[in-house]
C-alpha cells in the first residue's frame, strides 16, 4: 500500500456552521485518516501567503477576506493516492458543478464560500502541509 499525504482546510463557512465533524466523518468514510489537525484564525498576511498563487486573480481580495472571516480547520490527511482521491471526494470548486454526494455539493454555499480546500498536487501538498504543520510529528498508524 502506497499511502501519501495531503492537506485540507475546512473553511470558515463550514467550520462556523458547525459542519467540521460531519466533513471529517465524510472524509474518514472515504478512507482518509487524520494525521494532524488544528483550528486557526488566519491573519491577512497568512491568507495572502497561502493563496499567493492566486494573487493576480480578480477574486483574490475577496478570497482573503473570506478566509480571514473566522476560524478554519487545516487537517493533514493520509490514504492511498491522497491528492487525487481527496479532490474527487470534495468535488468541483463551484458547488453547482460538484457531483452529488461530494463535500462541496453537500456543504458549500458558492464558488468562493466552498466549504473545503484540497491541495492540487503532491508537490503543493508538501508546501501546504509545511505551512500549517511544520515540525509536527507525522505518525505512521
Ligand atoms: P480552493 O480550492 O481553496 O482554491 C482557491 C479558492 O479560490 C477556491 O477554493 C475558492 O474558494 C476561490 N475561488 C476560485 N475561483 C473563484 C471564483 N471564480 N470566484 C470566487 N472565488 C473563487
């Protein structure tokens, strides 16, 4: 079994609506294990740094405002083929386009307030894991 790691963030919309437990259960049912978790209210600088790749996009300032609007919950997740499997389980960015039963179809409000983030490549997963969990012990269960 070739297990790999990825990063997810339960965003301020879903976390504030009390959906963190439901979403974690959904992810565990899909075969992911939680390796590390935290609750964090991002500063403006942290949100800008995390989403730096989108800084030229028209939605950047709105995205930063949303991501700093309340606490969020970053989680380090593990399973086989973690990066593509997580993206499949969470669904399309826009909940209107997300497949039935995906996390975004169930919990997202809009393309921006879309409940959950997932790393888009193994390389970015390691960068994003380091952003929230640098120095954290990554236990093998
Ligand atoms: P995420 O997977 O975290 O990656 C970038 C985020 O930007 C995305 O989820 C959405 O929250 C947001 N986003 C992407 N495209 C748009 C858009 N067209 N309008 C508003 N927000 C967007």
